[in-house]
C-alpha cells in the first residue's frame, strides 16, 4: 500500500465485507504474524492494528490485480 494512501472507512468496510464471507472454521495465515480466525481478522481491521493494516494491504493488492486482469 502506498504511503500516501489513507485507509478510509469505505475501504475498511469493503475489506470487512470480504472477510465476513470466510467460513467460520477456517484460519488465515498472515506471514510471520501467525494464524487468525475470521473474527480475529475483522477485529484487527477495526482496531487499525499492524495486522489489520496488512490485511487491508493484501486485499487491496488482490482487488487491483483482479481489475488489471492479472487474477481471474
């Protein structure tokens, strides 16, 4: 994520909406931060933690790649 880019409430809502469709029983590994449940991921995004900001960065990169046709 670019330093200039600010995390707006709309972006947070978008990321949270995408996280809410994850199955309850699945965990997501975020690099060397460890594994997180869906509710832990959403909580981190809401609290603007380092992990939450990383999740937002990953989701935005994924959406940009889809837009560019890199990911289908």
